[in-house]
């Protein structure tokens, strides 16, 4: 496989965004990655960033021979398309439009979007929203963002997160297809679906809808498992990497593959940034992708 191999900014820069994108790009380059997935949350790369600053980052990536193929964000856990409060949904829409613009400035073609959540299973205080209501609200909000995505040529890729919404590939397929647009696709995380399925099955069903892919691993436990199942070794867990790479080749997937190493197995202290983890992951990602 000849896909661009990226590392998540979070692994190299942490969740606070204190490390400059240029430094993260240089460090990732030295480890052997082709690019980095910047995290659009705050710190050095957040909603207040200017066009000029984005283009400086884009130029640095070009000078290093690196890509910024995609952006990620944790903001949707704070302002969700499915939130019962209209003010929160409006903030999610406004954020997404800005997110899309920043992606275009920095040269990314895909942004990770969380479509909504019935609840947040690891947060006992999270609101519970009926599934049908989440579908309706998420659809309306994505439709509102779609003209911006089309204008900028950036794809909103919906990730299969643990929000108890779109938890099987057929539901994801139907949800995405209703928009009838290349600018709404899937950000497929191979480990997130292991709690109740197999990633190779999702890949076969979603096919061309997959705009970006996250690689990490997960170990099932007690008929599913919890956050502790996400480990700190890309090769240890229940992902069948041969089946996954064969499925990606079968659908002729040519987009980026980003190692998103968030070692929840270490909770309560994940200890990011972790340069040793990023370096170890670079070697193992190459083993999976280059040898496929």
C-alpha cells in the first residue's frame, strides 16, 4: 500500500496544543512519517488562527516534504450537532464552518467530524438523546455546513466514535448517502468498531465513502470492553491487520492512514506527548502499511 502515513498531533504534541505545528511536523519527519494530522482544538492551532499563520504552517510542511492531509478535533464533545440546546448546536455549526476554512488554508482535504451522540458512555453526567432525534439534528447541522465544504473542496468525514450513534456500517452508509455529496464521507477508525464488530466488514460495506482512516488497536474484554482496551502498542490487540489491509486494497483506498495513539490503557495518566510511543508507532505503522 502506498498511502500517506501520518501520526496524530496529540501523540506528539499533547492535548493542550502547546507545541508549534512546525515543531511537530519536523519531529514526525525525523521519525519517518509522511505527514501529521493536526488537532484543531486550541493552543497553537485553534479557531482563532489566521489565514497567514495557516499558510506559514502549510509552507513548512511543503519545505519538509510532509503532508497535512487531514485535521481532527475534540470540540464536538463540547458542542455537539445533537445537543438538545439550540445554542450549542449553532456553536457546533459555526465551529465546523471555521474548521473547514482552516483546513483549506493549511492544505488538508479532510476534517474529522463527530456527527452526534446518543450519550457519552464514559461520562455519567452526559445527557441521553433519543437516537432518532440525534439523526434528525445531525442531518440538519451537516446540511447547513455542506455548502461551505463544497465551496472549499474539503470533505467532512464522520467518525465511528463511541457515542452510541451510527454503531454499525449499514447505518453509517445510509446516513452518509442521504447527502448525495462527495463532501460528506466517513472517517473510519479500525479500533473503535471492535467493541461490537470487525473493521474489515465496515470497510467492505462503506467502500468509496471512506475518506480517511485511523489506525490504532483495541483489546476486547467482557463481551466488549472499555477505554482501557485502547493500548499503547499498535500491534497488540484484536485488530486483524492482514484482513484490514486486504479490505482497504480491495476498495482501492488511496487516502491517508493516521496512527491515532491515545493510550487510554494508561489512565488515569495517559502521559501525552510521548515521543517514544510516536517513534515505536512509526516503525510498526510502516510494517503494516508498506508490507501490505
